């Protein structure tokens, strides 16, 4: 599941190289380090967009990590820029023929706004495609403009917002046709008429 580096220099901006982003599977918190990961989660700019409230401690992170690692259809990754962790990406419900959920966090403030989120999302979509998924969905708070922009640049379409949460979808191509368009509901919704 390790997926290689991705990055493209913009033809308009040749003054610096595009960031090289990769996803590294996480089998232990130590790959990032609990203090660093908790620092990222507790940064006010990150914390205000999290679905969970409260302060993140190494113990709480350990419980969260073990719960997600125990699920056979969930995959956890470190988002790395030039080999060093700068965030995390979680794929849930990675099952052939199904929609997967993608969540990510770029934790290191010094790399915000540089396109790493978009590149990481594209790598996550590639992993779902490789696993036989028909699409990827994500949700974020409506106020999280940077995340919404990253998902839009990665080809996700926004669905109508409810209760301050924006849901986004990206169907995948399979066998020469766009998969997942016959079922545009989320896993927790009723079938469309």
C-alpha cells in the first residue's frame, strides 16, 4: 500500500520545485511520534475543524489509533513531504465495489497552502482505485475553505450542505466507464428514488 511520490511543477511557476508527497502506511504511532501528532491535533487552526472535541493526549491518540488499526477495511497513512511526516490520511471502508471515506489532516503549519493536501487526496484516491473501490467520499465543515478547495482540485464534487457540513464525492473510472454514478447516496442515506 505504499504509494510513491507525486508532484508537478506548475508551468506558470518555475521558480521552485513542486513538493514531493507520498503516503507511508502507519503501523505504529511512533512513525510520526505521539507528541508531534498530538501537537498537530491540538493546533487551534486544526482543532476547530475536527469532528471530535477535547484535547488530544498520547493516551487518547493511542486508543483512537488502535480502534482504527483493528478495522480490516481502514488504512492509516503518514502524509510525507520529501520523506518527512507532515500530516495524516485515513481511508475507511476500502472494499472492492464500494465507496471509501477519506479524511486527512495537514498538521505542520509551515506547509499549509502549498498544495500538499490536494496531492495527498489524489494519492488516497489512487489507493482506493487500486483496491477496486467505485468512489471516494469525504466530509468537512463548511468553514474549512482550504480543505474544500483541496478536494475540489482533486476532482471531488460538493453535495448540498447540511448543518454546517459539506459532503463531497469523487466517482472512479472502472472498465472504461464512470463507476458509482448509479448510487450517489452516502452509505448512511436511504436509496435515491
